[in-house]
C-alpha cells in the first residue's frame, strides 16, 4: 500500500500533461496484463481439454473418419 500512497502523492503534484501520459501507460499495462491472463486461461483450458478422456475419444473418432477419406483418395 505504500507504493499506492506514493503514486497518489506524485500524481497530485504532477502537471496535467504528465498525468495523461501516466494514465495512458497504466491503461496500456493493465490491458497487456489482462491479455496475458486471458492467454494463460485459454492455455489452461486447452490443456484440460487435451487431457479429457471424452475429448480424446472424439478426436480419435474424427481421425478415423479422415483416415477413411484419405484412403478413398478424397484428400
């Protein structure tokens, strides 16, 4: 919390143009962090799906269907 108080104190003393730049930087950084969190969440979900036995069975079935198509020469 010490950093937050210091930041607020500095903002109170900063000129308007600098506040605008700091705000833009903060919003950009928050957005980047959110995207990284979303990417990590997506990767976690994909990993869970890859480990799901029902999904593995479905993938096997799909692969078998494509194998039949490839053998028919329709690839």
